[in-house]
């Protein structure tokens, strides 16, 4: 992954870590209700929480204009899967406009996006990557949250931290991958020292861990 993206992702994580207030967003369903849902119902719950968390992070990040939050809340649901950019590119900034905003002239910048972003957001090297970073951070975090909820309900008592494999994994996971933990004493993810753009680690039940 490009060094510029990693640098921006680290900055976004640090900003959100200092600006988030209170505890994590409340789960939309409790564990007992979640485990009896159909696969499609589970997907719907996960998506709703991902979008809610994204809006919380967008609002607190300082990268977007407060008065544009209602518009962002309207278009963010367009995001899904590998489609992570909710803005229209039918109308883009001219080279002169990008120069005036000190934006890399090689970047194709949606006028809609530029209108929604604050000066702080537009000052980043590639402002187009901010929402995708926030999206993936929350996709993996929400999936982990409900995965643990399901494992606990199944009676799993021991888990291990696993990665997805590939260049996007951080170096720190190598010190934990395969290690077994009590489900009530699991390491907090992202792991301290994680150098990935967003944590893709997950928890997996040990084969003999069901009571």
C-alpha cells in the first residue's frame, strides 16, 4: 500500500481517537437476538451500525463542513463493498480551482466532495481517501464486534487473533497470530503498534473452546 495512504490513515486514526467521546456506539441488537437472525437480517444490522459509526466519525473528524452533514448522511448509504466513494464525478474541479485550493493537479476531485470538505480535509495529500479509510475502519470493527458477540453466545471460551493475509496486514500481528486468549481477556484491536491503514484482524474460535 502506498506510503501516502498509510500516512493519511494513521492521521485519521489519531484524529478520531482523540475526538471520539464516550463509549462505542450501542449495539443495535443484543447477543441473544442477534444469533437467531437470518444471514440477511444480520447483514442489515451490520450495515446500519457501520453507517452510524461512519457518520459519527465524519462529524467528529473535522475533515468535513458541519453544515454539509445532512447531505453526507444522505449519500453515505451509497457506499458498499468495494464502492467506497459516495460523491458524483459528473462535475469535477478544474486545474485552476485545484491550484487555488493547493490540491494535486493530477487528482480528479469531485466538486460535490470539495464542497463538503473543510479546509483541513482538502489540505490532505489525497482527500478522496478519507471516507474510504473511515469506511474500512468501521467495517472491520463492526464485524469483529458482532463476531465476538456470536462466539460468546455459542459458549466459546478461547479465541485467537488471526489476520487476513497479504500486504495490507500489519507487522504487529505476527507477534499474536496463533496465540490463544480467554474470550474475556482478548487483546484490543487494532493492536498497539499496528501500522496498517485499518485493522483487518479478527478473532477465531479455538477448536476445543466450546463448553
